């Protein structure tokens, strides 16, 4: 398992979950998995990081990432 996740990989995972479960409600709320992945994605952009160690992900985000990897 890759222990480092790049910004483009994280973006692909978010887009995967968004395509599986489109945004809902008037506020266009993201599904649980996309929302979990969106937080480290935004933090990476703000801090200008190109990658993040998987060990820095909280349990919900790690679960969404692992489920994305297992999709195939």
C-alpha cells in the first residue's frame, strides 16, 4: 500500500466518490467519503503541500481512501 498520497490522487478519490454519490440537498452537501477527503485536500492546497503521509489521515478519511483504493 502506498504510504504517501499526492494531491492529484486525493482529487481523483474525491471525484470518484462524487460520481458515485452526487451532492445532495439545497446546500449541495458532499457524501460522507468525499467530505472526509476534502478536508486534507483543502489543507494541502492552503499549505502548498504536494503529498501527505497516509498516517496523517484521521480514521474516517483513511477509511474513505482505502475504500477508494479497493474499488477495482
